[in-house]
């Protein structure tokens, strides 16, 4: 004898959550979720500070690159340094571009006026 539940009319909470997530992902063009913990400006500040910290760390050890190249190999050391600098620069400039765009949007200026 099969037992059947009489609760078939209740909505499925998992399906409702999936639908809400789908709507949140398509909510804006910039990918910012208004329900997230960090705003776009906060993310930009964090990225800029973290990228700047990585750049400062790279410049702090730039004098040691020659010794590391002798110990571990020229290609490996300079390739790693290039990768480090690329990631650090990209993080810094992504954050800086977002912050500059935010400031321009708030001040009403659209860019270079010639």
C-alpha cells in the first residue's frame, strides 16, 4: 500500500530560489547584485588597494631578481615577475577605472572636452 502526501499544492521552495537567482543574475548590465554584501565601488577600492600593494611588493624585491635568476633560472624568474606585474597592474587599473567612472558619473562630466 503506497502512502501519498496530500501536500502537493505547496510551492517548491528550491524552484523559487533557482528562479530568484536567475533573475538576480540578469538584473543589471554591469553584473552588480544589489543583494550582495559589497557595492561596485567597494570592490573597486579593494581591487585598487590590493593591486597597488602587489605593485609595491614587486618594486620592493626588484633588486633581488638577478640573484633569484642565478639560483632558479632566468626564464622562470622573469616570467613569474612579468605575470605578477601583469596581474597587479590589471587589478589596480580595473579598480581605478571603476572609481574614476563613479566620480565622473556623480559629477556629471562625461569625459574629455576639447
